């Protein structure tokens, strides 16, 4: 399982939906930045780092390959957001509305990686 050893939050003021940016540190040795804490109609959620394509749409550039990992990241980031800001960040996970990994994103095999099998 993913070992998130630190979460860093930068609060954003004055935006309609964006509440902050987050960076997660994995195993005290790798940082993933530009995660966004957003507030939607159904509560707070975490958007993965993305870049704008030439046609104006966005594509995630780093993302979890399973719902379990996505939920773990969202939970840790939203708890860190709450601690940093004092604002209650009710997530879709808490409401039992966990998201599904997007089907348009590449899986492990499509990247040419072989998933580890559990012994």
C-alpha cells in the first residue's frame, strides 16, 4: 500500500471552487505536487495534477491506478487541509460516494509495467 509520509497544504483564498493546493511525500523520498483541494456541490475532493492540452482540455499527469489508493490519498489530503485551515472538509468518501477511477486513464499494463503479485 502507498506510504504517504507527509502532506503539505497551501490555502487559496478568493476562488470559486479551489480551496488549496497539496503536495504529498511518498516514503520520505518522492514528492507529488499540484494536487488541488476543491469544493463541489457534493463536498470537498482532491483533483490530481494535470496539464492543459492544446485543445483546452485537461489531462491528469499523475494519478492512482486503484480506488483504494485514490481514497487513501483523498483522505490524507483532506485531513491535512482540515488541520491547516480549521475548515471541515467533508469528502465524497465520508458520504459513501467514493469515486470510480476514470476509464479514460491508462492502466498499469498500458504503461508497460507489470503489477506486483502478492506472495
